[in-house]
C-alpha cells in the first residue's frame, strides 16, 4: 500500500505541475491581452447627456429604441458621441456617469468598460487549470489502484484520518530465508520477493517472528525453478498474478486457511499435475489457472472448490 500511495502522490504532483503551468500561462496571456487593449484604448469617464430615439423597421411594424448620447473629454477636446448599444434607462438615467474606453486616434470608436470582454481571460484560465487538476486527481486514484495489481486499503486510510491520535507504526522491511518481506502495522509480514532457486518450496508461516499473512502480488513471478510449492493457511488470499509464468510448477498444495485465489494467480503454469485445494477456499477467479489445465485437483467433497472445478471441467479427486 505504501508503494501505491507513493506512485499516486508522484503522479498527482506531476499532473498538478502541468496544471499550474497551464494556469499561469492563461493568466499571462490574459494580462498581455489586457495590456495590449489598454495601449489601444484610452480610459475616461463620460456623462449621459441625451437619449436619441432610433426607429428600426423589422417586418410590418417599426421598433423604436433609445440610444444614449455620451459626452466625454479627450486631450482637452470634448466629444459627444451616440452609443451603439441600448442601455437600461433605469440603471443609466440621464446625467449618469459611465466608464468609457475609446480609441485616442478616433474617439468616435469607443465602448463602455462594462462591455469589455477581455477581463474574463484570467477567470477562464483558472477554470481550465482547476478542471485539469481535478482530472489528474481522478486518474491518480484509478492508476494507483490498478497499476501492478495493487489494492489500497481505504478503510485503513479512513481510520487514520478519523483517528490521528492513534499511534503510527513505521513499516519495516527485512530478509530471511531467501524471502524479502515487509512488516505491516499489525506486526504481520507480507512477502515482497522470493530470491531463492529451490525446486521444492514450503513457504514458512512466519519470518523472524512475524506471521506471514500475504503476498505483494509480484514476488514469485517467473520463479522458473519451482516444481513443488506449499502455501500455508496463514495466507488467506493469493493475489492477482502472484505465481504467473512459473512454467515448471508441477505440484501445488494450499493448506487449510486459504480463502481466495485471485485472477491469473497461476496462469501460464503449464506443467501443473496435481493441485490440492482446501475446504476453506471459497473464492476462485475463473482465470486463476491455465485455460487448458490438465492437472488433477484434490478437493473436499461438497466444497466450493469442488463445485468450481466441476464447473471448469477439471479432473477431480476427493481428499479423505
């Protein structure tokens, strides 16, 4: 879980970095446009001195609109110009002052500052950046859970958030009997990697005094020397792809206590001849073993393992 969280944090940091680059780029472009517009336009304050009635013929009946006449001064010269847009006379009555942006080379070309659209550039850039960061967060969670077959114990994380006063136990790693392992917060061990080359292997139920309760999901991939393997009942779940492509594995024994076999856990183990499944086994993924597996499966009568083997069409023998 710790490795998964590290990957998630790194991915989120990188994605957020690009998101903030987009954010500041948008702000810079917005400011550049604002400065450009400010160079093109001069700003002043004008007064509404009159309203001119304009008749617009559309269809059979004419329409009348009232356009404000704005008076303002530029470089000591007074201009009196009709605005091209209709204004709300209740909000802008006769004598009201308005902010005007005008072309100093031709003051008749102007618009009210309230109509300026370039001021929204920074706001749009912020929206784009926040959407990008939110998308990065969603992808981080998805990839962090899926990459490498890891599963994050969100219940543990939620417990740590709700109980910050709980004592934090630092996870440790160690090596014993050709096994590299990690000590969990509850003092149990998870096997990270098998470094040996034995042909017959009985996985120990404890390492250096720590009860072995799980695998990392990649510790035995391509363990090509294994021919006989026994897994203790202290390990309840065999994760996805844990023993994939152990091509020489012939005899597999799962002790009582194992409850679940994950997807592709023993895929590509093409030499399997005998597999012992305990009565405690209640969950087996459909693709846990090779598609054309010819091994004999030793199971308990009327057990979930028996029903699964019969459903798959495997050869079944019964244990006493």
